[in-house]
C-alpha cells in the first residue's frame, strides 16, 4: 500500500515520462505550518489539491489519497470552489486512475 507521498511521486514520474508536453506541479502547503499566517498573506490557500495538471485548453486538480485517506474540510471546500468555477477535481488513490483520467481529458 502506497503512502500519499509515494503515490504523488509516481504520478509525477508517470506524467513526466509519458506526457512531457503537459505541465504538472505541486503546491506544498503542508510544509509551512510554523509560519502559516505569513504564508497565507503571501497567497497560500489551505486545502489546495496536491497536484495541478495543465494541458492545452484545460486544467485539472488532483488530490492524492491513500486507500483509506479522507479529505479535510479545507480540501472539500477547495474542491467545491474549483468545481463551481467549472474545473474538474479528482481524488486519486492509485496510479492506474491517473492514466484513465489523462486518457479521458486528452480524448485519447
């Protein structure tokens, strides 16, 4: 069973190896707890998805979760905001899921 960090790394590796034309990046909010107020002033937003995937004419938000992992209230609220703006948000628990998502999003 992979941890969320291991899953996230495997997704990044898969995208870099198979879709170098796509832009994928992480938003490491969890690393800033000690200076949380300062980073919020600089634009940090609690609950932001682990990965953001940008492709021609589209953006999707990806939250990596261990098999039994659950979203925090902040993550649920972020998902609602993203979807209200018309973007897609996916919770991914295994690498195979991201392969299907990319195929569907890129119409492959």
